């Protein structure tokens, strides 16, 4: 859905998935946190975007994708 830019369709699926994965420390949690942050930001929402990016980075380490999204979110959501 994200690849097709159907962010409205992806949002509830990602929110459900993150609800299950949050706190597990699994790589799936990191990817889901990033995808949820990306989707919310793409929809014009700042809700927990920076916190989700922090969690994704805590699990998987520094990644250019996270840094890029964080930079945009900090400009618009700060």
C-alpha cells in the first residue's frame, strides 16, 4: 500500500502491527515504527513521528532513511 502511495489504507494496518510489535526489540518492530512514522508524516500528521523514528533507530541503528525523515519532521513538526 505504501508503494502505491495508499497511505490512508496503510495507516490502520501499520497502527495495528505496531501495537503488537512495540517493545519487542525485533527488527520487524523497527521497520514497522519507521513505516508508521513515514505514513503519518505523508498524511500530514506529526503524531508520534519523532518518537517512532527514535524507536526504529534504537532497534536497528542509524540509517539514512531515518535521518532523512527525521530532518523533514523536525522542520514541520517542531
